[in-house]
DNA sequence: TTGAAAGCGTTACCAA
DNA sequence: TTGGTAACGCTTTCAA
C-alpha cells in the first residue's frame, strides 16, 4: 500500500493525504481524521526511501568511531554515550549510522557522509586539544556536536563536564585528608579532557603550596596494565604516594591490584579517587565493593550526556543558522571505601 | 553535479552514463573510460537516496542491541563483533544501522526495520536457547545471520564457536593438573552458549568419574561482582575449589580479587581458566599480568567472527534463495600464570 | 552499443 | 481547503 493507492481508495489527492498524515494545518479536521483512520486500517507506512529523496533529508545521524586499537567502542564511555543518544534518535525518528574505521580513515568517513549526504549530522567524541575533525566538519558544512571540547572551544556546539574543577575538588579533598604525596594517573594528554584534569590537579596542589613530584604524574591510554605497572613502580620506591588520582576506573583496577600485591589496603594504607564509575557494573559499583568511589562520570551521567548531545544536534539540524549550543556540566563528588585519611 | 548534468556534459544519455559507471557489460570500453574520467573530473557521486528509491534496496544492515541494563553494547563481545562486521559493510558499500532499544522493544525494532525496509538484513547476537527473534525474522522475511545458535540450530544461518568442546578441553586440562574440586562460574544459562559450556564441563567431569559438586556450579550475568561474591563464598568454605572455570574475563577479575583478599595466589593456590580474553587490553592480556590465560574467544577472533558473519549476511542478501550458511569454529587453548597444578 | 521514457513513492509549489 | 503536477535523481525496460 502506497500513497497513491491510499488516496485513490479515499477519493482524495495524494497531496491531501500526504498533508493530512504529516500534520499540515491547511487540511480540514474532518478529512484528517478520515485519512488517518484509513491509513491505520490499511496499515499504511510511507516509504522512507521515497520520502528521503523528496525531502533531501536522510533522517540519520552519523557516529564515527575511530579504531585506535586501544580505545574504540569497547571504551565504555562511547558505548554509554551512544546508548543515550540512540534513544533520542529513535524517539525523533532518526536512524543511527555507525561507522567504525581505522584512525587514519576517520576524515574520509566524514567526507563520504557529507558527499553522499547519508546523514543529516554527526556526533564527535573524545576531541583532542586541537582536533582536525572540527575544521573538517565546518568545512563540509555538516552539523555536528562535540562531546567534550577543544582548547579553543568557540564557534561550534559542545557539551562537556567541568573536568578541571572536578580534579581540583578531588585533589582538595585528598589534601584535606592529609595526603601530600599524591599521584596523578591521567589519560593521554593529547586528549583535551585529560589536560584539563591535569590542570585542575596542579592548580589545587599549587593553591596549597604542596609541590608536585613530576615522577608522580603519568599520562597514557587508560588500560588496567598502565595502572598496574605505574602504581607498582611508584609503590616500590621510598616516599611512595599515599594517594592516587586516577582518570579511569579501568586504570584504577590496576592500581588496586598493585596495592593488593603489596599487602596495602585501599582506604587505609593508600587512597584512590577515580574519575569515573562507568564500569560500575563490572567493577562492582566502584573499585572497592560494595561502596567504591564514584566520581564525576557515572554511567547514567554519560548516558544523559549522550541524550543531551543528541537533542542539541537535532535542534541544530532543524535550525542550522542558530548560534552554537554550549553546555558545561558540573559533577558530583562521592566517595567510598577506597579513600581515607593519609597514613601517619 | 548529478547524473543528468554529467550526461549532458558528455553528450550521452543518462542511461549510458549510468551503465558505464555501474559496470554493465553492454557499454563500449571507449565510452566507459570516457565516462569514468569525466565522472572523476567532475567529482560526481551518485545520490544514494535516489539510488535507493530506484533500486528498492537500502544498502544498510541493522544491528539491534537490547539494553538489558547489564549486558548491552558495553559487552565487549558486542563491540568487537560489530567492529569486525562494520569493516566488511563499509568495504561492500553498506551502512550499519545501530538500534539500541530496551529489551522489550527489540521485536518492534525488527518489525519496523522490516516494514519501512530501512535495512536489507539484520544481525542477531547472543541467542537464547529458543530465541523468539529467529521465528520473527523468518516471518518478516528479513535476511539474518546469528552469531551463536539456538538449541535447534536448523533452518537459518549462523556462526558459532564450539563452546562445549572448549569447556571439555579446559576441564580435561584442570583434571590433568590434578584438580578435583573445580568450580564453574557460567553465564546466564538461558543463553545458548552458556548451556553448551556447562555441558562440556559436565561431560569432561563425568568422563573421568569425578563428581560435580552442585554448589560449585553457578550461573549469572557475567559481572565482576558475581565473580567476587561467588568466589568469596566458595573459598571461605571447607573443601573450597582449587580451580575455577570462568565464562568471562570480567567475572574472572572478580574471582582473582576474592582470591587476593584471602592471600591466595593464582597459579599456585588456586587456578583460573577464563573463557575469553576479549578485555585483554583492559585486564592486561589476561587475568594475571603479563601472561594470563587466553582461552577461546580472543578479541581478534571475535572480530573475525563479525567479519565472517557480515560476509555471510551479504551473501544471503545477494541470493536469498540459497540454503542457510552454518559454520562451527574450533578454538585454541592457551594458558598463562593463572593456571597451575592442584595444591597438594 | 546507445537512448527514450517509464517508473520508484514521496513532497512541495502553484492554481483553483 | 483541495488538487494537479513537477520535482527528487537514479535504475531499468523496451526500442532502435
């Protein structure tokens, strides 16, 4: 059953039927009801391909996931974010087009999405300090929203959490608890959010006049191995850190393992504050069951960010001329068993 | 630049240009080359929407990910599988349509994909013993391939690993190492693969005449918490298990934690064999750095399965009348530090 | 080997 | 408020 058949059956023109079904105002209420009833009875659904051709819109949003070998979709942030965004797309009648490509193919993927107009907009995740994707998408005139931001976050739409502030507060808390030898296990500092976190840490330390030991600051892809190796080395030296500020729960699990191997109990002998609990389902609601530290990026907050970013993107698509949308989200700080006063 | 403009510029008909570009045989080689050169020079790309309307194909594959609250895309198996499949789709000119819906909305998602023909086929992951999706998709006449299989794996296309055999071999190995008190921490046994694994375990035990302690067999969603809680309880009792056979590395991490809390060293006091190392990047190449047990479902094998499933699906779409494709993959067994002889 | 023209099923413009 | 009709840009059938 297509539009022509339905309109013939009703004795109306295709135009009128189309208008009735699409909520155009200029159709009388009586015919609208009649048309809607007939459509329902006939189980009519408009052909999406024809509609896309006619409107020139593809009713799809593109997500391009770079496969760096380490991060990719397995990155639970990506997954939770997409979950949130996907729900909004579905509700608004948009499809989610997922493109997983090697790191070096990302730009081509966007280019292709633009040239064959297979999407109406794209989402950008995990931006670097100066991310080439931004300029490319502006150049391609493809509407986009960034989860996170770059060093120069002007002229485009983004949503980010206040990373610097979050790490400042976490550092303050550790200092309040008497810790002085604090180690920062950060993510790759080519990523914008990692640098902001580091700045927050350094600012808080400086504000109290506590010197930062450069050997205590590390930056790498946030694997468990990284946490285990780095913490192992640090804990084996004299004047080892009494606290760790860790950027990802995966890495924190490695830290916890290193501590356990040395007979150190978290929350007593060493303290851990972890930025996210996005793997809570995996790591037992934090890094120390059952009340681990959950700080900043809970799973539900990541999902909420995905939802909001999707809404922003759809709004942008509906009205491309509007100014960029930018939102900065504050975070909560909640602590569990892994964090305690500095041992004397 | 569209087809009409290109054809006018060339002084040819749209028909000929279309044929030349799409590799139809009835066009002379001379004109084909001329057309291709002109298309390239003009940077012409066919409008995908128009092509889809004309051909009636959507050139897209659907993946529906149920959000059960626990598993979802975060499930690294899903992510790695999609990565592999996505690469094949891209190479063959297909889009990947991702639909993440609550568990109860899965069937509607498929129905919708079928009625508005937004995809040419769908992929099915993690089937239950008797999975309703199979009958539904057959009913909707939507081509599909299943990663895994059901209890009655006939009449549809699937690709699976030999789960029973894998667990039989792992159990044999533990028995050879002198273990008698072996615990199986399985996934949810409503999932087909979990039941096959259990059968493999039980068969191996029975073949040696070693009684299975029912209290040593557990089945649940494969979280870290599950591994930690269950192993904690088991290790605290008399005649605790000396070995654990675990269905997922996430759960194995919990087991390792429980062991560590009791001063037990894996590979010496207790042994762990884990089914997959899909989180290897996260758990340090296995559950005990650096040479953990990697057994069966390596990340790359999951990705390869995704690739093969995608190829099967595209073949099915090209030729819907062909008989179902079915592949059973054998697995390797490799061990690391977590596995050792039974303590005397 | 090439071309004209009829779809594909909508939406949207312009008249009535 | 309704209808006729021209897009939308391609593929495909039928003729030449």
